[in-house]
């Protein structure tokens, strides 16, 4: 990791000052090492890492911001969940290409108040994600900030010519999704507004500890089953519109086919959650009618659901449970949709004025 100019990290009431070198060492001990299996000839500890791509593979690169006040709330989201999710959501982009993650770079800025217990929790979650996803820490950068700011860059790989793009959908292709849609948004609502949270709640776990669909993405790519694919990070209505725009097509979605959350309560509009809720990190993919019989109802325990059809005419249309058809507007997450200076979205935390929270 590169070293920034040294800051005075002392703060009244803190047990002892923490240096950047100490933080880097804790990151290194959290699981980073010279890892040949990850393609690393040299990892944390020098000016840059050395990475060796494998013969016969293309390198897949992606980066992702994870920002306090925009993507998580410091006083609501557990530190270990932030560590897990910052890597998992970036790795999901690799899954959407049909690839496999190999290593990642971490940019981390945080207040001095959060260089002790909070950082321990963050590194615990990050370490579990590294092991689970097979993605080693290669290096990155650290700095001091009033807010917690995280950027993750993932280096992955996919066999030459096997990457699945957004741009391959054709009229008549069948639209599929994995898992259940809207669970993560439901989990976020419970996290924000309920005083008591059930740690076994599947919706809450989906929001806090999403699972990138690496096995599914790799299987679809290796067997050349998906004509187009992306991950559902910003909501079905927004991400399907992106896939259609890239492919020059439209789509028709059937409400009765949407895989909805379970145990959501009577006051929740499940269709709205499934159509517009973000953060699910499920895969949205299209399949030629000639290959549809090769798509099972489940891959392992993961449900795969047919929800609609790609159309020649542009735009998205939605058939409700009564058979009426409507235009489907993109109403998922958009960080630049603002009003009075605040990000407007029903489906993600909104930025709020900075309020320091003690490390506890």
C-alpha cells in the first residue's frame, strides 16, 4: 500500500495514537499475503502489487465505492457487515461477466475514532469475505477522513471469448433472475426503522451480507447459455433498462412471475420491492428459446425464475396480476437524483450531515 503524508492521529480520550503504518500492518495481517493462487507475485508492503494473469484468460477489472451516508449508516450497519459487503458488491460485477475474482485493491479513509474496535470488526468481515469469495488483498491506500470512505477494485478473470456482456440480448430471448428480488430493500427498511432486529431474518442478512452469484455466472458463461447478463445492484427496473439499452431491445415483465420476498408483512408492496429495490446482487440474464430447457429451476439451492421476454420494440412494459399492461419506468437507485441537495431514493440510505460516532 502507498503511504500518504503522515497525519497527527492523536485525539483526546483515545487510548493511544494510531499511525498509518500500524493500520496497514493490520490490513496485511487480516489475510493479505503473497498468494500465487491469486496471481500475486507481490502483495501488500511495496509501492505496488505484482499480478500475473493466467494463459488463456482475459482479465476482468471493476471498482466500486462504498460510502458512509450514501451506501451505509455508521450507527446502523455493523462494522463486520461493512467489511463483508464492500468486497461482495464489487465481486458481484465479476460474477455478472461470468468471471472469477482473484485479488483486490482497497482504498480506505476513516476517522481516528474508528481505528480501534470498529476497524477490528471491519477487518473481521472483510477477512471472511476474502476467504468465501477466493479474493486476496493485493494492496491499496489508506487515509484520514471525517467520514468512512471505501473503494474496492477487483481483478478477476474469464476464459478468452467467454465473457457475458450486456449487449447480446435478442428479441424472443427469455428473461431470468436468480434468487428473490426486493429482499435487500426489505432488510434495509427493517434495519432503519425497527428497534429489534432478528439476526436470522433472511431479508436482513440479504442486505447486510449479500452473496455474489459467482457459481451461477461461471456456469452460464462456461456453457454459453446466457446471451446477456448483469447484476441487480440498482433495482430490476433500472438494471433491465440498462441491459435493453446496451442490446438495442425492449422487454416485457410479468408481475405474476416475480420471485417476491417472503414474510414481508401486510403493509409492504412486494411488487414495488421486486421492481425497484436495489442491493440484491442477484443475476439478471437472458437465454435463447433454443436453450431454455437447459436452465433448471434451481442451481443447487438457488432458484432461477423466468420473469419475461425480450421484445423488438424498445422500452420496458409490465403486465400486472390482472393482465393489464403498463410502461415500466426506471425507478431504482440513482445517486444523482437529488432534491434540496440530498440524494432521493426510497431504496438506499440518504446522505445526512456528518455526526461523529465514538468507536465502540
